[in-house]
C-alpha cells in the first residue's frame, strides 16, 4: 500500500500584501518539521516579519502522483541587470516567444503585475502569440502546488548544488516548481524572478531548454517579482490550472547540472547552433 502524502502550503502577508509562499508534498513523518520551518521563514523574511501566516495541510491521493526528473540546470552569469534582461528575452525567443511579448511581460513583472502595481500571489498566464494575460484573477494568478523532491533526491541535489554555491531554498524550490510547470500541457516557457529584495537572480525554464538561471534579473532592494507562464495558442486553461494546482508531482531524479558560464559565451554557442 502506498504511504499517505500531505500537501503543505504556507502563505504569509504583511500589511495586507503578499510576502512569502511555499508548497511542499510530504510523508506524514516530515510534516511537523516542514511546517515549523515555513512559519519561521515567514517570520524571518528579508522584506519584513509576516503579520499573518496561513498554513494548510491536505491529504493527497498517493496513487495520483506523477514521478518526474528535475530539469537540467545551467547557471548563467550576467554583467548586470540590463544584460540579465536581454538574456531572458533571448532565451524566451529560443522557446518561441516573440521579442515584443517577452519584453512586455518583463515590463509587467518589473512594475508589479497585480492591479495597483503590487506582486501577484501566483503566476501570470501569458498568450505566447499576443502577450494577452489569460489568468482569471490578476491579483491571485495561478499557483503551482503539490510538488516536491522525493526520497533522497533532496540530498543528491544538495551535493551537486553545493560546489556551485547554489544549495539554498530559493534554487531548490524554484527548480521543483519550474519542473512541474515545464511539464504542464501548453506551457512553452516560464520566466521568474523573486520578490525577495535581496535575491536578484531569476530564470527562464522550458521542457527542452531546461532551467537557465540568470544571475541578475532585478536591482538590489527591488521588492517586485513574479512569474509568467507562456502558453501555446489553444491551450485548455481549465486542464492547465487543474494540473498546476492539483496533480501531485514528485521529482525522484536529478537532471544534469552544468558548471556556470558567462552569458556572452553561452549566447555565442546558441547563435552557432541556430
Ligand atoms: P518567490 O520565488 O517565492 O520569491 O516568488 C516570486 C513570485 O512568484 C511571487 O511573487 C509570486 O508572484 C510567484 N509565485 C510564488 N510561488 C508560486 C507558485 N507556487 N505558483 C505560481 N507562482 C508563484
């Protein structure tokens, strides 16, 4: 018989604004420690200590779990914010996202994609061909949930990330989220940078290109961040949201982890391949 699994979610806010969120998918014996860690994270957030923290715990059917491999990871160093954003547009173009749509989406994230210029709680859904926003609620967006690392994948991932200085919760959790999103029906690519004012890196991820981490996508101290999922024309939004929000996904294999490279060098290899 398969062991029960629990979906644990944390949402923290400060003065009514979204501050921090996290998603885990765990066995019974790991629930208490993970819950304590998430509460602590909300209270110690670099943008301020949360004044409201909500935890939810839900039993999930272990028979519904999809087991996947984590995306391949390629760390890219950029010289600064401007080069980082140019790199993001170029990587999105490689995934079939027109330059104008990529630039419009970057601008929306930079300004704060929620109505009134705040951060959304989830992701924008962006039509890849037109740039139109398709998420039903522009403040909430769509949240990917019910995903985590399984078994000793966390330990193996840590061993490979540590020599690169990348073994931190940001990278681990983003890789898991991006892996679930890249496998979603209709998703061509994802763009993300954090809302944490001290964490300047971001990424572009796709099923074919893997997770390309860009060392800087925003300015130090900037509280704006967010995610955009770019959709192929004709994507079934109901099926996509159902997968993102409810299908449990566990990663039981680590993907290739490449050594860091400078964006300028990597861009040249992309140009040669084209
Ligand atoms: P973080 O990487 O946690 O700093 O989150 C950056 C932004 O990504 C947040 O402001 C949200 O807009 C979005 N986000 C965070 N968690 C999720 C999620 N589980 N699903 C979709 N979007 C998310």
